[in-house]
């Protein structure tokens, strides 16, 4: 089982930047991928949406809404996953979660209950 802990959230103005970190401990199943999801402001946990993931071959996938603005990366030596968020918009506000879940589900909402989720970190972007 994997334990993950997010940090780096905060409040910024439109156009600002934040870098989220996710400390990872434990063993990751070889069928799992590391991902970032978010629960948009004012929406329920069931409405979490996929933001970005690192595939097993090292390639990355992004939601259309964040392409060109967000960058996912990892430091294997530090066992840390990052999400660099630039040009932030108010619609990016929400709780950001780091999660290890089956790669085959990708950034979809399929079976969100499966996976090792962190507690989340709050991101607020004001206009």
C-alpha cells in the first residue's frame, strides 16, 4: 500500500503560479500510476476530475483544461511527485489530491474509490 501526502497549496491571484508536492512512501503496484486529481470548488468528492498523470513508460497525460499550463514531474530519489501550475485561473480552484491508482483508469472518474489517496491540499485562485 502507498501513502501519499500533498503540500504546497495556497491562495494566489489569477495568472499566478503554485507548485504542489506529493511525498510518496510504500510500494506502488506495477499496474498503478501516480496522478493528480482535483475536486473543483463547490463540487462534491464524487465530482473529482483528473488533472495529470505519469504513465508507466514515463510519458505524461493532461486534462485538456490544464494543457500548456501545468507540468507533472517526479523525483524518484526523493520519492516525490510534483505539479507545477502556471497561469492559474479561478476555475483551477479546489482541493488537489495526489493518488496512486490503476493506470488503466487514467484520468477518468471510473472507480475513484480504488487507489491510495492523500488528504488533499487547497488551491484558491482569486480574480
